[in-house]
């Protein structure tokens, strides 16, 4: 099943949703506009809508997104495949991002999502219930596999923040820094050959971490910051 993307069901008002019951009149009017008979608080469901011999539509009402709301909707899937969550529409970019994220989750769970602007009765359907088979992003998968293969050992703690994260790129930069720390300023080609990092010259030239200094054409040395990085590297390159 599916509904039109949006519908305006009530006259203009200044009312702001304060209770879940504020969402019911717009949702009821919206469903009735699609030919349903609508009743509230039937069994454990907030809203139940029936149209002829079709399976029931269940809508759970909440003022905001929550894990509890997701759990309720998933539980209602044992009764019918047509389950929606209806949430009061907020303002600003933060709400729009939350709605986008929740739409993605609802699609994966086979749940529908509505938002309700109580001030004027606008009901917007962001997604309908139904099976969802997301397309795999082969580019991102390739990047993931490349990073996995390029990283030496397992230098990070699972669940840590992105700050200070040891990536394959950082490990390669450390290899270059360690080489320069031991040997001194060197040609990029020599650094690439001795460390096995083919992009050595480019990395030293780009100098994302501030570890390298250009001494002469094609020749790079280690900056004081780079020396500090080597001293603090520990077993980052360990197996």
C-alpha cells in the first residue's frame, strides 16, 4: 500500500504538538481521506485504519523519534505488514537529518514513516511499509577493502572516536618518517624503494601531518613534529 506524499487536512492554526493525542486528528483525517475507517486505541495500537477487506493499517504516534517507537512498530508487524510511525514534525536542519536517518532505518525494517505538522494538519509520508533490498555501494565497499588490506596489524580500539585513528595512510606516513629519522634527508625515489611505499614522494610533498620538510628538489627531511610522531608511534606498525 502507499499514500500520497502529503496532504493538508485542517485549517491554519498556531497549535504546537504537546501531546501524542495532538497528532491523532490530522492522521485520522489523512487516513479517512484515503477511504479508511479510523479508530484510536484499539488493543495495543494507537491508531487502526480499515478499508474494505484489506489488512489493517496500524499507526503509532509519538512526539519525537525514539528507540521505543521503533520497538513498538516492529512489534506491530506481527499483526499486519502495514505499520507506520507518525511523529510531530520539527523545525530546522537537525530534525530534517533525523527524519532522513529514520526514513532509511524504516525502509530497512519494512515500516512506514509519517511526519505531522500540527499547526496546519500537514501529513507527509516519507516512506511506505514494504520489503527493502538496498543496493550495495561498490565504491565504498572497494574503499573499505582497500583500507583493510593496507592497514598493518590492528592498531585501533574498536569503538574509539575518529580523532587519532590509525589509518593505512597514517601507517605509511609513519614508515616514511621512521626511515627519514634513521637515515636523514633523502630523495623521494629512495624513500619509496626502501620503505615499499610507492606514493612516498607525493605523501611527503602533500605533508598532511606536518611531518616532512622539503630540503631540495625531490629531497625531503623530517620536521620536529615528525620526529615527535616517530617517538610516540610505539607499536603502530607492529603485526
